[in-house]
C-alpha cells in the first residue's frame, strides 16, 4: 500500500503540537517503510488559511496513485474517499468563544464531514477519542489512539547557557509554553508570577498569537515571544518548573517535553492533562490562582522536592517517543487494505 502524507502543516514556520506531529510523521514514516510513503507539501505561503484550496482541490490530484492520504493536522480533502486523518481535538466546536468566527465556521462545516467520510480517524489521546465520539459522532471502532512523542533533543543535558544568553534569562525562571489564546488560561498565573518574583524567580512565557485565535489579556508573565524550535530543549532544561494551566488540551505536549528535560510540571487537573502527565505532575484546579502559586513556589524553592518530581517526570516521559508514534501510525494505516 502507498500512502501520501499531507505535509501542509509541516511547512509552517511556527511549531505547536499539531505542526510537531506533522513534521515528525513526514520525516519518520518514509524512513520506517521506504517506498510506501510519499510526502506532498505546498509552498510555505499555503501552510495556513491560504492553503485551504490547495488541500481540498490540488492535494487529491497530487496524491494520484496513492491508496491513502494521511493528514496529520485535523483537516483533509473532504471529497476524497482515501482519507486517514488525525483530529487532535474539537476545541473550536466545544469552545467557539476562543476562536475567530470564520475559523469556527470552517471547522463546523468541515470536521464532521471529514470524520464521517474518512476511512480511518486517528487521535492523540483517550480524552480526545471521547470528544470525537461525543461532539462529532464518530463510532468508537473507527478511531485509533496514537499518542504524540518527544524528540530525542529534549533531554536534561540540553544546552541552557546559549538559551539564557539569547533570551536574556539572567535570573532563575519558571516557564509557560503555548499560544496566546484564552484556553491556555495564563491569566491564572498572575499570583504565581508575583510570588515567584518575591523569591527572585521570573515566570516567563514562550509563545505567540495566531490570526484565527482570540487572545487573552495580560497575565503579568515576562513575554519571550515565539522561541525558535532549536532553543526549546535548552529553555525547558533550564527552567525550575513548567506551568500548564490550560482549560482544554487534546494532548499537552509541552508537559512531556518539559518532563523529558527533567523539569517538573504543574498542570491543570482537567481534560487530557491527567492522562498525559500521570502521577508525575502536580495537578491543580485551573481556576485556582492560589494553588498554582503555591505549587510553583514550592518547586522553585524546595530543591529536594523539585529533584524528586524531576525523577518522576523523566520516567513519565520516557515511553513517549516519536518512533513509537510512527510505528503505531504505520500499523494503523497498513490495516486499511485497498478495497476493504
């Protein structure tokens, strides 16, 4: 069987969880089974909204001769009968108030059709599987859960000095990573930023906005802006802790990337984060400013506790590799025998 990989999201300049999966699978699936996969990517200017027409009209033609079109970033050519699509979550349908109206309208019109017509629907967590069943009406037997992974670059040995110098991180710091969108709930960290500041620790945020998202108000964190992908391992490894106060996530990849770098995590106790973090993170109510402040302060000031949490974090992250993601994805796709 031959599979065309829709690499539209893989050519985007800024990387989030969706783009990370697209890049990793475009790289690893062809290596895993040479000759079975063909990567099809548009020009970078078509990576976002301008590329909808390319994805819907040109991609199926470019994928002529392939038995399947594997699309790892939520959307796929809706008229095609060859789709295997990864739908990461249904945040825009659950919480349209977090997104621009045009984006919500497109998601509402496309996601149900894509999910219903696809030969296979993949997703990244058991939580998201439940969301696809509940919101999109996908039959459970048509969904395969394949968790995301962590690249080998994310390690406690990552170079922190270069990142500190480049970003002007002169003081100890705790970290939040994610886009500027209300669902990331960074406003709940305002109290933590103040309390950590009193202890000589900065609370910094790495991430930028996206045009289709509604941004939230300021949170008192020091803004680093979008941090280049090559700097992320060192940024995680140099942090005393990662804060993930999200109200909704489909997977929560920054938690595992931080854990792989030996950085303990304080995360919300909602949606997928308990599934992703297991018992290796401190899980608190995402609406409780005091709980986040206390948890982050303890990690920043109690070295013994921080080291114990770091040990648990490394163990939690270890099984999540992109090789495993590629192998499980390949196995799911190979089960789709042409004509079945």
